[in-house]
C-alpha cells in the first residue's frame, strides 16, 4: 500500500539503524511526547536497535494519562446520576479515580457507553431524548476539531440533551513547562505527528527559539521514527537545532487551518490541571459563552474537587520523563494492566503499559548499553 509499505520496509529500517550507529558520536537524549510514538517504538523494538548513546524518554503524550484524578472522580460521580448517559472513548473507562473507575460505576448500574466518535454520542442523544447524554471530551489537538463539529451539529439539530464534559488540552504549554524543569535533560524532541497535522510543524518552533531544543515531527511507522531520530542526532551534534518535518506526507508548517478555525470558534483557552505537572496557564480548552449550553459542568454546576494520587504511584513523574516505569514501586506488582493503579498502566498509549507489554526489549537495550560501555 502506497505511503504505508515503504515506511515499514525492513531493508530501509536496517539501513537507517546502520546510519545511526555510524553517525552517533555523542550522547543524545530524545523525548517523545505522543503516546502512539511510545507504543510504536516499543512494539517495533526500536529502543533495542539504537546505539547505546541514544536515550529515549517518554513524556506527557497520552491525554488519558494527563487527566487529573479530580476530573476522573467528577466523571464517576456524574455517571452515578440516573438521568445521565456517559459516553467515552474506551481508554478512559478503566482509569481509576479516588472512588473507583467508570467501569466500576457501570458494574453498579451506571449507563456508561463506549463510542468511537463524539458523533456517536450525538446519535444516542437523538435516540434517548429523555436522558442527558454526556461525551467526556478528553484529548489533544487531534480530536478537538471533531468535538467542535459535533457541537455545531447538535446546535443545528436543536439537540438540548447533548453535552460534553470539557477536558481537552493543547500540547505547547506543557512542553514549555517541562523544558523549565532542571531535572529533565533533553536534547531533542520527537514531535507528535497527529497533533502536528492539526497544529502544524511551526507550533513547536518556540522550543527551538527559547530552549535551543532540536525538534523533528515524525510519523508512526518504523522508518518514520528512525528518520526523525536520525534528524535529531544530526541537529544536536551539529549544534544547529530547528524544526524538521519528517512527516511531510501528512504535516505542513501551518497545519490544518480549517480545523484550527473551527476550534477557535467553539473553544477558548483556559488554565488547566495536568496530572504530574500541576496547573498550566492556557493549556486547556473551555467552550465559549455562546456554546456553554452544551457544557454539562455549567448545567449541573459540577466542580472537580481536589483529590490525591494513589499512594506510591509515580505516574506524575513518569509523565514528566524524570522516572522510568520500573522505578515505580507499584509497577508489575500492585499495578498491572489487569489491575491498574495509575492511568499510565491503563491507556493503550500509556508509558507504563508499553513497558509492561514490551519491557523485555527495554531490558535488552539497557544491558546492551552496559556491555558496550564495558568493551570501551
């Protein structure tokens, strides 16, 4: 299949790995901030093939994982109402809050349904006009335009029983916050492909200007990721950081301006709490006043109460890239995919889930790096 098979070509992968081993002459630390990148890197064994001098760090790239526990608690409490149908993407349903998860609430009789798009939730609202149908609006720039389009469709239909629980976030502000943390040592950023399709490659230029951080926008197949890593190594070693678009078949400098206009029409930036990062200015999205009738938190006066993280859970530090999952005392013992304690183990894009499923590859990479050091 064109634009797919060539980016999974084994010979190209081996050639790029060979180039990386030949051209990497100094330690280079790279953070990926997209959960799909994290899973793809682990799934294809890319960490195990890289030179020992290249360190990959996973950042806050999973929207489910960065949703704070207080918001999860508000979701669960809302699900307990008999006049509400909760609709959500599948990853959110098992994320534990202080008082259980949406899956627990459903087991106790709550009407919680998994949907594949917000339009599915609008369809449910049309079929069940006596119920308030609430879509849990969690996601980054990638999914926000579809939510905005659904709100416009609900307005056109005169649908007064469809609502969203606004919890969308945008990526640049948390990256700005992360790069100010002296504990995080990063030379380059593997920029998220899906977000960049909407926001554009230029949305990450401030990281070059402000922090001299090498940036490369990447797709999700092995060749995509390796091309971006090769570009980052070249930028770091030459001391010439820039934003390099290695996903040109899908990403432009300006992004999808039509989608951006739609989002700006429906939403407005607000301060938002991120798990592990705290409250970050202008990092969230709220409905503009003219669309506030679709905001369930306004209709029911819902306010997320402060809540604490599970005792011993280090998800917040994992999301910052300053703690590896295996350094968490709960990892693999109390916290597993079958019995998750923190969100990073629940989501299909969570770093802890990736380590749990593909951790053997990471172990080989670490051991390989130690062996290389011994030989030197």
